[in-house]
C-alpha cells in the first residue's frame, strides 16, 4: 500500500464528532475535577462515562449496527481518543470500548454469548475489561496465567489490568484442555477478586485480578482465540497512538500558552529563542505524530495489508512524542510544573504509562525488524 | 479540509486522461520531448495548475496518481533533479504573481526542461537576513539596471533564467524596498563563477551582476512588493525540498536499508537499533508530507512546509551518517573529489560519502534549520519575535 491510498485527514463527520466530545469534556471534565478525583476513592467519572457511552453512543463505535453499535470505524475511535487524551478523562473507554470490544469482534459474532455481550457493551449497559496486563504487546505468545478446565471454571492471576475495577464483565484469555480460549467472566462472580493497584497513571487505574474456581462462559475456542486477542492488542496499540497525540497536543498548547504570558527579565519568556526552538521541535513532533496516528487508524479501519506495520510505526513514534511533550511541559512551567495542583503531572503520568502500555517503543521497533525486513545482527 | 470537498477532476478522471494520452502517444514510439509536450498540453504536467498551463485544476495530492501511471507505462519524465528550482520555486511564483504574458511565455519551457532556472536571492551580506540585500535595481525608462553580487547560486552555470530580488528603494525600511524580477542569464552583465563545495564539485556559484538590463515586462509583482512575492518562492522552496512525495523507503533511507539487507556481515545490534529508529522516523516523515499535501489540496504551502524541511534535513543527516558507519572500512573511501560542475542537484545519488557531505547543506539551503524554527515558533505557535532594531529603519541607514 502506498501512502496515497491512506486518508490522513479528518472528515467533516469526524470533526463533528470531535466537537461533540470536546464540548462535553470542556463542560464536565475540567482539569480541576480530574485532579480532585485522583485523591478520592472514585477515580473514575462514571457519570461522564455513561454520557459518553449511552448518550453519545461512543461505546459502540466499533460495533456493527446489526449488533447494536454505531457501525463506525477505528478512524472515529481515534478522534474520540485524541479528545479523551487531551482531557486525561478518567473513563474506561480504552479498556472497554477498544480492547474488550475488539477482542469480542474477533470472536464469532454469530455466537449468542458474543453477540449479547457486544450488544450490552455497545449500548453502554455493561462495561468490560480485557484481562491482560496493560503492558502486553501485540504479536506475543498467548498468556498462560489463567487456566480453564473442561467445565469452564477458571483459576489463575492477571496483574495490571486497565479499567478492571469498573468493569462488570471480564474478557479473559485462558488456556484450557484444547488450548487458548477467551472466556466471559462476570466481575461479581464468586471466585473473582479484583484488587486495585496504586497506578503511576492516576487517570487510568489498573487492578490485579485473581480467579479461584470462577465460572466463565466460552467466547472463543482454540480456533479463534489467539487471533482475536492479538487483533485486539493490535487495534488497541494503533489507537493508543491517537490518545498519545491528544496528550502531546495538550502539553504543547498549554506550554505555548504559559510561555506567552510568563514574564522574566523584563520580557515574555516565550520570546527567548532557546525556548522557541524547543517548542518548534515539539510542534514538529506533534504534527508528525498526527500523521502517524491517522495512518494507523485509517489502516485499521480499512484492514489494509500493512496494518501491523503502520501500527508498529505509530506506537514506536507517538509514545515517545507524548512523553517528551509532557516532560517539556513540566520543565518549561518551572516550579508550577512540579506541583500537584497544576495538571501537567497528570499528562506526564499518562504519557509515561502509555509508553509502556501495549508494547514499549522498543518492542514495536523489534516487531518492525520482521515487518519491514530489517533483520537483526548475527 | 476533508477529502470529499475537493474540486476538479478526481483520480479516476485523471487515470482516464493518462490512458488517453498514452493511446495517442506511445512512450516507446514517441520522441522524449514530443511526449513531454503532449503531456503538458493534456494538463498532466502539474495537475493542480490551471488548464492551459499544464494543469487541470485538480488537487495537488493527485499528482502522484498521474506520475505513478506514467512511470508504470514507461513514459519519460522531465528529469526534475535538473530543473528543481524552476519547478519548485520559479513556477509557483510566476503562477501566483505573473502576468498572463509571463505565464504563457515561461511555464511550458520551464516544465519541459528546455529552460533551466536558478535563484538569485542570497548575497554575501544577506543570507538568513535576506531582506537586508544590497543588489541595486535602478529604473531607466522601460528597463531596470541591476548591479550587485549574489552567492551560493545553485545551477547558475546551467541556467537560462533566474528569479532575482533586488533593492529598488534604499530609503524604505528593508522589507519594503525590494522588487522581484526575472533575469536573463545570457545578459552580457551576468558573470557566473563556480564555487567549489564540501563534496568537491561546484554545484553552486557566485554571480556578479554588472549593469544587467531587465525590461520592466520581466518584473514579477508590484515595485516594492518583492519581499511578499519572495515569500511565495521561499514557502514553495521549503515544500519542494522537504515535502516531496516518496514511496516507502524512498529518499535517504533507501540506500541505508539496501546496504543493510545486502551485507549481513556489517550488522551490529547498536546499528540495528539506530536503523530501526531512523526507518520509523523516515516512514513518519513520509506520512507527514503526504498529510500536508492532502491538506493543501490546491492551496499554497504555508509554514507547515518549514516543518517538513526541518525533519527532512535532520533525517538526511542522521541516515547518511549512519550509512557511513555501517559501511565500516568502505566508509573510509570517497567516490570522486574532482571539481565537476554537475548538471543536477542530487541529494541521494553517488556514494555514501557524497550523500553524507551533501546532506550538510540540507539544513542551510532554503532557510537554515534555526530560521525555520523561528518561523514555526512565531508564525505557527504565535510566540513573540526577538526584539528587533532594524525593522522600521530606512535600509540605507542600517549598520552593515
Ligand atoms: C547547498 C546550498 C545551496 C544553496 N543554493 C542557493 C541558491 O540557489 N540561491 C540562493 O539564493 N541561495 C542559495 N543558498 C544560500 C542559503 O539560502 C543561505 O546559505 C542560507 O539562507 C543561510 O545564509 P548564510 O549562508 O548567509 O548564513 P547566516 O545567515 O550568516 O547564518 C550563519 C548561522 O547563523 C544562524 N542564524 C542566522 N540568523 C539567525 C537567527 N535570527 N536566529 C538563530 N540563528 C541564526 C544560521 O542558522 C547559521 O547557522 C544555498 C546554500 C547552500 C548551502
């Protein structure tokens, strides 16, 4: 595929979607309220999540209409993630509407259980989490931490699962007598213990999950489970780039804004060339990240033949851009950047945790060695 | 802007027109220049130009479709490396500011490569601060008499015409006393002397202008408005250098990955990691320029082109440096230091040593990377400009 076949822009419909999400977040998700939540025992804003999922129908973007969703594509999901990243909105969109939903879409959607869960997720009635460590990269071996017996009873442990504490359904990769499988397990099922961990990223909590003879329902058997899981991780990784773009763009805008007002030495600090050049470099990286993220989203939407390659490129590129933009944001705010009160740290924590999420940049570069035929030494 | 609200012919229509051209002009049986003329007259030269001037008023991003179809059919191209300054800088400026007469006279032979162009902007005393230029143009009836010295003029030794900026009003502040001209390089007052460069050859020149007579009909834009006209040239120059449409692994990365694949004995883990990083950066730069072209559709390039050029220079320098290291012992050798006067400006040709050295110019030519960062910070991000003392002072009173 040549770049000429990729549509790297936003359609009018996508821009309308962006405006709707942005208006809602401006109204309901100001930095002050996100910050206040971090110190509370309700880190998620479930009211906001309901509005996004039910009223705006965003939970079902990836789900076909006949299964109760919006029948949109990864392109629209990317736009939503840009906005959610820009607000570090504490909602389980990535875990439920992207990761768990994509895993289900990789199962046989003609199956009653799969279709029913997809319908509940799409309508916003249920929220799900994909029970893998958030750090899991696409293309790896099928996880073996959870075993399932012939009766569909699960035992084992999964750590650092994103968005699990607010999920009522878990999509669990488990190894059974026939090999890899995906199971649906209700979060309140006896034998399921979900323990919140203390997360680096305050706005995307993680949890450790223990299964002790918990009853599950089969979603995918050996024939489809591996591909379904890997497809979900690939979709998640590719779309996480859009969220990282949103984080980076916020950090750039906020820093430009601050440096345009702060005065020292009788001048606006933003008139010092050393700082202008640093911001110009961040701008260039953000512009480039936008192209990379749009390419991944468009490729996922079209199931382009080089999707895996474009996802790896987007992750390898966008993750460090978000980190750098956030680091520059902290540094160029001076002392304020170091405070709990200023939201910059929320973005830094999100950026750094996202760099680890769904494969580090190094993992994605290693994947490219094979995808782009650049074999390692020796 | 979206992909749906474009005007002009779409990709399918362009493909149809290419087929029609190929039907009447079999590339295998048609003389090169004759084919190129037919292509120009069919509006398939630069599709975003207006009909009658080699285009069809189509989105700029669709040029790739035409180029790919023609290349696949084995059609000759207009050897863009030979005429880069004409295509990338003179043509868009003539299109925007030229009279009908100037457009009709110059654009066709320019695109066909019958007439090569060069750019007489930089001077010994005016590089980054181009608006400080000192070459004088004095009105004499229907003509202008131009005297001064230009420098770093790429390809002047092959050029038939030049785009030139000169000072017409020394009493005005520096940005306001400049006028833009088309200069005949065969005028007896034009003297071109080669300047040997870092690669050994003399791709650029110094150009001495002594009472060169330019008819007023070869003025581009209004008298005193040359700085504004020059902005069109400079924006397009940055886009032309940094915004070229490339296939995956096109450009500088192509040579490095070819060596990597062909010579496993040279590979080390450290070089592998750097190569993968640069491969990612190259692919992202390629996507970014594609995105800018999609955004431009038919409009003129803005400061985004500065960003593309900045990325291009950084990448070319990093990749060509890596390539020499990768070559190891072979990297100790250089192709040829002979002081040639090349026909083309070639960033990717010749050997790795040449590419490494030529890439050093990428962060200087067309505006240095420092100046481009200033432009991005001020015009895109809206940060305040440096305190300036020279802006409202008559040019003649500035310290030099
Ligand atoms: C290979 C090559 C081909 C060229 N071809 C042409 C051509 O065909 N036609 C033409 O007209 N010109 C051409 N040029 C000239 C080119 O445009 C100038 O060299 C360039 O604009 C820089 O000007 P200068 O050389 O006078 O350097 P200076 O302006 O003297 O710059 C010296 C250093 O100071 C830095 N600097 C200057 N001002 C600032 C500032 N405000 N802030 C921060 N840093 C600053 C610069 O970035 C640079 O690093 C070519 C140059 C090269 C290298």
